C-alpha cells in the first residue's frame, strides 16, 4: 500500500477524550454561571402577584432577615438553616425607595472593567 493516512475512527481514544473534556467544560460553565447568579443575586424576579420579597439583610453566613409584602401588609421573616421563622408583621409599612439597591450586572461589569488592576 501507499503511505495514505487512515481516517481517524469516530471512537478513537483522542476523540473520546476530547468529547469528555468538552462535556466537563460545559458542566463546569453551568455551575459557574449558577454560582455567579446566586452570588450577585441576579436569579430573576423576586416575586409576583400579591406576595413579593421587598428587601433582605444578611445577618450571618446563612441567615438573613427578609421583608415580604403580602397583599397590603408587610412581614419580617428570618431565613436560616433551620427554616423560615415569622418575626413580626409590621403595623406601619416601610416606605422603600424606587431606585434599585443593587446595581444591575451591566453596571457592575462596567465598573469592574474600568479598574486598572481588575481587582475586586
């Protein structure tokens, strides 16, 4: 025979390794995006209809106090590892400002890109 190269088998070791590494990279990318959404609280709408999360305050690594609007009233609840605990209904609702407390992702990215060292 002449020195013609044989085409690679679709099930060769290198193609299986490349496929495996590609799948691992895709799964890692999914986990990274999920972590970023949780970290920057960009996971989407925080409520709809008559029940809505208005604000929250972290008081520990896994504990936070959450202000919830239920209909026309507001309720403070504690959220932690042990579950959700109703703290108190508010007699006078807290007036919140219309401006967002957290900048949107585009603003954060723009601020990050402006930094000369890129440090957070």
